[in-house]
């Protein structure tokens, strides 16, 4: 009896040992499979990186006719796994901060191309396109003159002068966030006078608010093209309302440098003639990517004329964005009511800081003077609307409302100006009609 019990115990022990050994072997097999899978993934990753690297090498070499040697290619492949994350971060920094360039002449619609302008060597003036990491250098490329040129935005590439890759025009900035405003209105509606008054007050405001930062070199601003801004200053000084003749929008930009941050604010001014007739021609590309509009409804002109120009603009804008007219655009649009110094009694008590009162007074004024249909078509095209009574003349009346209208556009959450930048605009106050 005891022998039988002992034998059964031995059999149980053997079975238990066999089970433990089987479990151990399964665990070992699992670990080996995990290691093998890891090796396969690594091999595939290395193969994929090599394939991508070879594709980039072929693309750069074939497309841009760069000089390559096998040591450069070997160096490129060797450091590619380190470079790719850095390059992706560099691209992400440009995209997330809306950093690209806007050409003042051809205004390309494809902003992807404007991420890679033609950079100019500061030593010899040679052109480099595109100045991006490649077999000739991951983080810097040597020019023929021996100058090392940075190849990434984070590395300081934006310090170099650059030209448009489409039309070869000089670019105002290559490392700035962009904020564009298109002026819309018929002939003699006050667009150029508004720009002249705005630049005069804005320049004065920046020099006053940032006086100490400018002296310390922590902030600066640059107006380009300089001759156009000097012309605006003369127009404002002598109170001249000169109509714009260009049928292609001229771009006037102010580049702001806040320490390491840069913002380029651009204003597009065009002849009102393009809005007066339904010519069936598409609008210029910047109408599709501008961050805001200034629409001028001149109360001294015929309501039918204002209705015609506004209708033509909105129809062409809807056609450009490819949406049905029933879909409202959320691009902010500031309705400018110019020359209100000729209607003193109706605007005597308005306060610019009170948006509800300001919009209500302007709407009632325009409706009273026959612009109700114009208001209806604006409401049918846009969802983010603000109204601003404006005086642009530099005579017995001080300019009024010009800063506030642009400030309202810049206060939009999608604006390139963050809160600290917009502080300059949002805290401006003017007393209306001091001489009344």
C-alpha cells in the first residue's frame, strides 16, 4: 500500500516538473520571438530610413543639380536617423506658428512652395534653392565662397536675404508669422486715405509704447517697401486723397520683431475698379488666405454703387473658396464707414470700445441712408462682422477709428499676434470729435 502511494507521488512530481519545464520553454520561446520581432522591426526601420534617404538623395540630386560625393552620401545616411526627428520638429515649428513667406508681387496660392524661398549668400550673393538639409550638409551647407549657410529655420536660416522662388522678387521676411488684411471697396471710397492715417497713428503708437524696448534693442519694426510708406506719410501730412490705380494689389508690410518672435502684418491695397464690374475673373490668391478684410461702405456715394461693389466682391470670394453662398465665411471682416465727419450729429455719442453700441449705430445709420441691401448681403456672406466709423482726414478733425478697426481684426483668435502683442492695439483710446 505504501509502495503504491509512493509511486503515485513520484508520478505527480514528474508531471509537475514536466509542466514547469514546458512553461519555462514557452516563456523562453516568447522572449526569443519578442527579440526576433524587435530585430525585424529594427531591420525594417533601417531599411525604410535608407530607402527614404536614397529617395531624398535622388530627388535633391536630380531636381536641383547639386554636387554630391559618396563620402557626403555616406555621412548623410549615417546621421539620417538623428536628422529626421530634428527636421520634422523644424517643419512643425514653421507650420504650427504659421511661418512662411508671402511674395509682394506674384502672391502664390501654394504656401507650401513659399516655405522654401531662394536664399542669398550674405558673402558672395550666390543663390541657394532650396536651402534645406541634404547630402551637402544636414545643419549647414558650404557656399562656393566658403561661407557656411544654416539649412534650418531653428538654426537661423531666416537671417539671410531671400527671393521668391516663383518671380524672383525680394521677400520682406522669411521667419515671420503672417497676418494679412485685404482692403475692399469701390473707387474713391477712402481706402488709401485710411492706410495713410493708419500708418501715421500706428507708427506713432509703436514708438510711444515700445520706446524703452526699442532703445534696448528688444523690439524693432520695419516698413517695406519704404518708398510706399514714405508716400503714405506725405499723403497724410498734406491731407491728399490719391486714388489707387494698380489693378494688382500692392502689398505694404510692417515686420515686427519681438525678441525672438517675428510677425509680418501686410496690407493689400488695390484699385476699386476691380470690384465695380462683374468681370468673371478670379480674385488674386491673397483673397483666399488673408486673415481679415476691411470693407469700405462710403455713405457719401450712391447706395446702388456700394451694393454693386459689395455684391461683386462677395460673389467672387465665394467662387474662390469653392463654397455655396449659403455657407458663411468666418474670416473677420471690418465694415469701414468713412468720412463720418460729414455726419457729426449721428455719430456724436458713439464709443468705439462699446462694440454693441458701435455696431448698432453704424447699422442704423447705413440703413437710414439707403444701404440696407448692402448690409443684408454682407450678413449673408460673413459671420464675423464688426462696424467702425472712421475719419481719415488730417485737417480740422483728428484721424478716428483707424487703429481700432485693425485692432479688432488682430484680436481674432487665429491672429498671428498673441495677447501681449495685441496689447498695443487693444488699449488704444481716442476721444471722439474733441473740437465739436
